[in-house]
């Protein structure tokens, strides 16, 4: 049997004269050729992953694709496995000036995310590392081993002013590799020692492991935990977020955190029009029953390579809804897939966007959510003290 070949091509469009890549034939042969001339990775190789393809990032000069010679040789390749590289980061606190979000600094202990959520807006960032925003984002991960130490150094700086730090604003701080590296827990230990406010966003039930630290912070008004629950439909969740906790486990996590008097938020993020927007009311009701105090949402965002990745996935998983989803989304972004302007990118505009916002507000009110605004304290902050009893002079 001839071996599977790997070829470099200068133009993705050269793969197919009609730009479709022969998708029907590919599926009959057990592989996936995705729309737009992009060949997908064989189904068995990517089982349990979110993305279908692994096309090179936008900064690469060549596009590298797996191609079969007709003997179905790609099926003999090994399944993709998760690889974690240890990174010694140079800095750890990231700043932002976006008016769309409630924090202006964040800490991200990991690059890439094994949860594999197909809609993740962080995917295009993997191109800066020379990786694909597709399957590489889910399988080639980086752990910042010195994250806690760098945070302590930053908090000890004489000019540091305490403001809420978001833990995991880019990739999930409680993704599966956190079980091994415990970087998020070590970061929380720094927050607890310095009495520094922290907000957490996650799709993982692993967050309840750290209830001891979170409850300590909560007693002084120093923490809020947001669980993102996008659907109550297990089939949809498995397809969209293949390695994240099930919706039931996430709601259980809200329940456990709330029982420990830790303020919790249910996030319906993202809302995908035509796919999960019909669940807004049910999601907020489930979150309220679990003990969440507040709720928020974000509309699906498709920057850069994510446009193609999401389309590939949608056409395979929900072909009957694909056109409607894209049409509704474009209707909220002025006829295009995505607009990056502040104030528009997370909410959209137009009648359907207004309807989603109204339904969300009404559902939140009915379920007693967002009745009070939590302002986390900064007056308790105490800079880290070194082993010699002196504050850092860095």
C-alpha cells in the first residue's frame, strides 16, 4: 500500500477547482475534505477533538496539508495526542483597554486549550507560536511553569496598584492539564496570601477542587467564579466542547461553589444564533436553581481563522442548520461574519441581536439574577514579603 503523502502547497485554493475539496467523496472514503478548499484531518485521528482541520496559521509562508494517495493511507496514522511543553514565561500579567470586559488585567497559565471548543476566540492566537489555530490549538499546549512566581514578583513591585485580575481570560485555567501542573491553584495561593481580588471563568468542574482557597477569598469579597454553560443538550455540548465538563457537571459546580458562599455567575457564552439561542431561558433558569447570583452572555465571535474552522465544523455536525446559523450571525454583524469594533463584537446589532438581549434580560430578572453588583475589594491587598521578611525591591 502506498504511503500517505504530506505536501506543501502555495495556495489552499489549488486543492480544488470548485473550492469545495470533494467533500462528499471524502466522507464516503472515511476522511474529511472541508469546504473552502481546506482538507480536514482523518476522522479517526481527530476523534474527541473539536476542529476538523489543522491548516497552517496565517503567518506561515506555506500551507502544510495531509493528503491521501487514494489508498486511504491516512487512516493508518496514529491518533492525535496532547503534547504539553513547559515554558518559562518572562511576564505573566496581561493588560487590556477593552471597554467590553469588566477587567483590564489577566493571568493565563496555559497557552492552547485541550477542551477543544470549536468557537474559542483564542484559537487564532496559536498562530503567533507557529502553530495551527485548528487541531494544534487543542493538542500542542504550553504550561507556564513559573506563573505563580512571576505573579508574586509583579504584585511586589512598589508601583503596583491592586485591581481585579482575571484568571483564564484567554484559555481555560482548569483545562485537563491543570490536574497535573496545578498552576491555577498555585496562582490562587498567591492571591490568598496577598488578599488580591480575582475573577475566574471556566467550563471545568475541576474548579471545585480549590473551594478551600476560594471560600477563604470569598469571605473578604475577593473572588467571583463564572461557569460557562452553553447548552443543556449533551449531544450539542459533546460536539462543540468535546473535552469540557458536561453541562450537568458545570451546573453541579455552580451548586457546590454557591453552597460554600462563593459568588457565582452563569455565562451563556457564546450564544450561537440558530443553534443554542433557543436555550437562553432554560440555561438561566438552571443556573438560578443551582445558586448562581448573576448571568452574562457573549455572542459568537469569528475572528481570523476561526471563520473557516467554525464553518467546517458546522457543516459536518449540523448541516441542516449551517446556512441559517451563518445568515443570522451575519445579520447581526452588518452582513459579514465578524466585526471587531468595541461595543459590537460581543453583542452585535440589528433586530435579532436586540431580541437576544431582551430575552436574556427578561430571563435573568425572572430567575433573580443580576439583582446586585459585586464590587471586589482592593483595600485588603498586602504586597508579598520575601523569605527575609522584606518586601521585594524589584
